C-alpha cells in the first residue's frame, strides 16, 4: 500500500475511529486501527467486537493494500505532524510514514488477522436529521444505568408506537422518554448507551443520519462515518405504566430560577446524600426547596410558581438537576401525588418526559 493523505483529514479520522480500539481485549490486534484502500479512497476502521467505527477519507492511492497500525501510537504521532501531506507506505510488516521533515517507521500487523467489519442486513431503515438525533440521545442516555447485572437498563430503548419513534431509558431511579419523529416502520431495539455516546460525539451540523437495523445490529451512517453496534438482547421494561397520568399536586416555574435554588439547596444537602425537600404552596402560589444537615446548617429558598395543591416530596438534587438541564425550555412543569409517588417533569410541550423517583424520608 502506498498513499498520500492530508494531515487534517487523517488526524480527524484517527481521533474518531481510534477511540474504541482497546488494549484490554483478548485479541491484541483490537488495539490496532485498520487502514485499507477502496476505490481510490482510504478506509480507516477500529472495533472492540461490540462496536465498530469506520471513516472513509480522500487519498491519493498509488498502490492498493491494507495494514493495521497500533491505535495510540499512530493517533498521537499524526496529531503532532505539521499540516501537510502525509505519505504512508507499507513494507511487509512495517509502515513508513513521512510528512515534511518527519520520518518514522512503525511496526504493524497484517490486515488478514483483523476481524471482519460487521455489515447490517437491514430489516428496517430510516433517516433522521442530526439535530433531532442529537437531542434524543442526549436527553435519554443521562438516565441509562451503568449496572451491567441488568444489561437492558444500560441501553436506550428505541421503538415505534402508533407511527411515532420514541427513545426511552431508565436506571430504576429515574426515567426519560423523548418523542422523536413520525415513522411507519415497526421498530423495537435496545441500543447500548455507550454506542449512542459515540454517535453523539460525531454528530454536527445539519446533515441527515441514515439508520439501518436488523435483529442483532444497528448502523448509524453520518456522512463518511459509519458506527455499527450489537444490540442488547432482551425485552425492555413496560415503563409507560410508571408515567403518571393524573397527579394531585403541580407547579409551573421558570426553569432557570428553579435550577438556581436547587443548586443552592444542593450545597447544604451533601451530607444527606443530596436529598432536598420540595413543597408546593397553593395559597402563596410558590414553590420552596429546603435542605437541612446537622453538620452544615439549613437552607430554604422560594420562587414564584403556578401551583395546584399543597404537596411535599423529597428528591435527589443531582437527579433533579439532570432533568432540569435536559428539559431546556423556559418553563418547567412539576407533577406529583405525594411523598412516595414518582415525580413527572415536562417542558412547555409533551415531547419529553422525565421522571424522578422520590427519596423515602
């Protein structure tokens, strides 16, 4: 293989692809990045056997071929090269790289030992704009679980219902659901949250993202980048029964003001595992947030609100702040039915629902 590529394009691709190459796998070659020419372009790919990322970049191909190069070394090396053309040439199990006054030879490994890159045989496929996908991912992965003993909760449930695609996730203490787009296809898969984090990192601009999936895998095609992942096997919980349809107490408040008083209350709640008390007061049309700890002291802050009913509930302050930051609208609606009932938070429309379970006090 003998090729010439620009340092800018190569550096960008290596930083995207090399992120999933791992030295902790049982196969040493998974710590390498695959370089392979195809129809006058260069394919750069890495995999950890669960997820694969490929990017195709322009190149001047003088001789076709394929080789794998240690990911960390090649990524750091190219990152420090000047903005110029980079020459790569294979010589058996070595790669000669030069750019400007820089010349190096790197011990490589033959591409024959690199795992076959996965291909999805799509049973379903749809296209979504990048901004909508970015919003759906960012608003749901924040509540996905990191507990691998319950694998289905470490992913985001992507499914269609009545002609609409939803993203949903839960860790058992909170839950988020995002209404995404109209789609006639019948979809029901659980996508690893870690995969969606990789997708989130490469989304930019207003491009369209093509998504293809079968019973075992899902692919996200973003420009010249393809991210393919195994799906999580299992049946997602029937979470919709946890979303309150009627509540006794509610408050509508300015989101920024709400965030401010929760952050203040959190300072006083560090010794009580972040627990803060919310109270709605219909007579005064206000919402108060309290926190009391024996070591630090106590705090009570109040803001104006449109209130129905006098209710009290205790929440984890971090979980509440995550919900408020995800909602993003100017106004936030808070709904609950007592100390032990789930708390529903929504914005100014119903396309995003966030539930936080109360802290028993």
